C-alpha cells in the first residue's frame, strides 16, 4: 500500500522528533502533568488521593470513596499498574473491577504497595499512588464496550493535531485502552471525528461488535461527539507544556464534564498509523514550519490538511455520486448561516482545489485565522508568486467537503472555483458538452 512508504518508524521518531522534546519528565509524571494542565485551565479527572508512604496507604479511607475510582502509578507507562474499580460489591469494603474480579481493601493496599515500590514505574524507581475518580462513560460508547472507558489519542506536533484514534477497551485488555494490552483502535478523520479503519493486536479489522444490536457492524462511520472540543483540548495541552513539541494526548469524554485529559505521552506509540492507514512521517513534514496563531487556526489546519472526506466512504446505500465537469457548489461563509452558490469547474487534472482571490476576499475567506499557510509558485513566464492557502468548506453533490484551497487569480476564467482531484474521492465525473448541459440543469440560479 502506498501509505506504508510514509510510515514513521521507531528509529525516525526517536532521532528526529523525540529529540525535540525537553519536557519528558513532566509527561512521565501524571501528577506534574495534572498541575501544568490545571494551571492553564485544561480539565482533568478529579484527584481523590495521593499516597506517598506505606502509612498513607494504611490510613487512607478506602470505604468512603463514592462510586468507581482508578488507582494508578504517578510515573507509570503503557497502562501498567492501573487498576480500574467499577463499583461497590454487596458487602462494605469490597468492589468489582472492570474485569469483573472482586477485590477488598487488602487487595487495594497490596496493589498500592507494589506501585510504591516502583513495580510499574518507568525506570523502576520508587513511585507514588494516584487515586482518581472514574469517568462516566458517554451513552454513545456503551454500544461498543462495557469493559472500561474509551479514550481518544491525539498526536500533536508543534501545536497542530496531525492524527487521532478512538481506543475501545475490551475484556482482553481488562478495561484499559492500551492497544498492546488488547484494546481496539479506530482511526479518526481529522475533519469530522468519524471512525475510518480499525486495528486489534496490530492487525487491521473492518468490523467490531455492537453490544446494542448484538452483531458485528462496520468499524467505520461512528462519529466522536464534541470533536472540535477534543482537538482544542489536545492543542491546549501542548501549550501547557511547550517544551514537548511531539506528544500524544489521551482524552476521555465524560458524560457530564465533556473532554478531560487523562495523561500526556512524550513517547506515543506508532500503531495509530495502522488504525488510520496513513503514515505519520508525511503528516509531520507537511506541518513543519507552519506558525500557529491560535487554537482555531490550528484546528483549521488539521481539518483542511488531514480531513479524509470520509463521508463518501460510509454511504449506507453504496451508490456512486455522478457529477459533471461543471457543477454548482455551495460555500460556507464565516459569520453567515446561508451558503453561497458558486459555479465550479471539476478538474481531475489539478490536484488541489483553488478559488479566485478576489472572490475569497469578498466572502471574508482571507481572514488571518482562515489563512493556513503561504506557498511560492513560479509561473510559465518565470515570475514568482506567493499564494495563500485557506481553509474552505463547501457542499458538492450533497456531500460536505473540508479542504485546503489555493487563493489565486481567476478573473479571466469562466469559473471562480476549481475543484481538484484531492477532493473528488467517491465521485464519478461525467464528461460531455459541459456548457450546454449546465444551462439545461441550472436555469434560474443566481451565482456570485
């Protein structure tokens, strides 16, 4: 597969990207991470206790904790040492874990002592015990797992989200969302937050089990709620630890509180590439050198550069969308609810979509927050031009497309918008007498 040539390998990650990180010690400590995130207002799960000594473990009022909770090492790695307690058992001082095992106060103390002695710490050094509230799972996720809390892993590089996946705990992973322990990973379209492909134990999967329907369903087509807030939370997390240029942010969606950051990973795993069937190396190179002005600007970049237009791949009827070489598309305009109809040329010979510079300016699309980057072009006459790349959302054939478009001069051309093949996946282009056919189909439509 072509995408495999762009896979980021472990050695490349370590040499070129982890070397840029100077905040590993903060990320390696869940406690320090919480303090940094809380300081800038990034929401995190509530801390119920921090135990530093054997006496603190013995004296902690375990019986007084209401609801579920999580016991984890402060310096743990890869999900090791995390014990998820689901609910109380029949008798006082007893609980059920997410794996269905019954534990009592003695078991909790024994596990906490193992953490204290460094059994699960990153460097086998003495550690501390962190006790957190357990997240209330969104009802939408209950159809896919009842063994733990799903989370979203977002890879952020220099404040730009470049890749993401939804991780579903399984009975095999004992309620944990770590892929190497048996959880399921589903790739996410960066523009919409819709699941694309799946992986389990490093093997691609196309179906997952739906507990509600009690049957296998396609792994693609499920939308993660509050997607823009998830991306914004990931960006704010890196802003809180600016010395970490390349990081993974694990975000859970609480039923009442919305997105919460579980932890920050300074050495994120690479299986996320299999989930998305896309290489990280190419995505990281594409955002290299882009100056991010604010959070919304970063979200626009991520959506425009890495949106897959996956809506066409999950059409339940599986019908081909046939379009002509001339089509009316409707542009989304900032600050307006009404969409603007524009005549567009469908050109499979061009890769990227482009829009007339003057039209883009007139519609407010050249606002600084919507300009993603600038590119230099050399014309056939040898002149150099600097063109802005803008975020553009439009509807073509009832399909919503989020992309990055060139703003260029098209005054002398018949159409103010050209749609390139990058945004035509899932369409079949019908070639014919384009102007005569257009006149018959689109009479009476007022265009800009």
